[in-house]
């Protein structure tokens, strides 16, 4: 239902709702998915007995107003209201949306590089695990390989069989990782203002990397299986 005009309780004090954020408001503009209440500063001090130590102002320029002009005007206004004489250092900071996005991009870039490094390590560790599992599988199925070769299976057929099994193993791991990533993105989107998601390109890249890992690390055990001598394989106990 429409909340406009209804009362809500904030720390035991009733307030009337006069507006709501639009659904697609970004967290940089004060919106987002988190529960948030905006009220006049006088009401905050009078009704909620909150002492204001640090204050932030959000300034939106008019159409055609250049950002550099806005910064100069805001700086002059704040310095004048604080009685700062020329030459004295400003006791406030102005942070533009460009600065916020630049900081965000730097942090995200570092985070992305760390994730790439961790993913590479994970792929290598997973690949070593695939080699170990497939080697054990080849050893346990030596007689089966001998029977198949005796019935006419070629080296290529055996090689492809074990490569497909290796790719299947890594594909299952990649799908599990995507599911975990999707669940984490859902939690982040639910409990923070960040619109986290798993883009289709990431899905394709993850599955592709899993398949390549399966082929690369599955080649050694698959080649070993393909080179087995059928006579010796049938004698294997």
C-alpha cells in the first residue's frame, strides 16, 4: 500500500511519511535497498535527542551548471558560513561523485585482480585434483580398458572417453562455483545497497575455464589410458 501520509515510529517518536525513494535510486544518491529514513535536522535534534557532530550535504546542480562552478560556489558558501578568512585552510571536505566512483573503481579493480589470482590458484589446485582422480580411475579400470581395446576400441576413442570424464568433473565444479557465486550475489543484493549480480559473460567464462582445465589436466591420464597395451591390461589384477 502507499505509505504517503501514514505514520511510522522512529525510536518511539511518530513521524509522517511525505515521500519515498524511487525503486531504482542508487546508493550514491541516498537510495538503495537498505531501510533509511530522511528527516529535517531540526527534528533529529528536537525529537530524537541526537547530537550532530559530523554533517554531510548532498548538492545536485541545475541543468547546465558546470561541476567546477558548483564546487567553487559550494566552497565559497561553506567558507563564508564558517567565517573562514582568505588563506585559512577549509575545515570541511568536498567529495564529488567522480571522486567516489574513482575510489570505488580502484577498490573494485584491486578486488578483481585478487579474485583473478585466487581463481587461477583454485583452477590449478582443482586441475591437480582432477589428475589424481583420473589416474586412480585409469588404474582401477585397466582391465575394462583392455576389454574395450580387445573389442576394437582405438586409442582416440579411449582418449576422448577419459577427456570427457575429466571435463565433466571440472564442469560440475564450475557449476557448483557459479551457484555459490549466485547465492553470494543474492545475499549482497539483499543486505547491502550494492546491486551485485552474476553477468552472463561470467557464466560463460567460468564454464569455459572449467572445460579448458578439464582438457589440460585430463590429457595426461587420458593419454596414459590410451597407450595401455590390451594384452597387459587384460592381465592386470
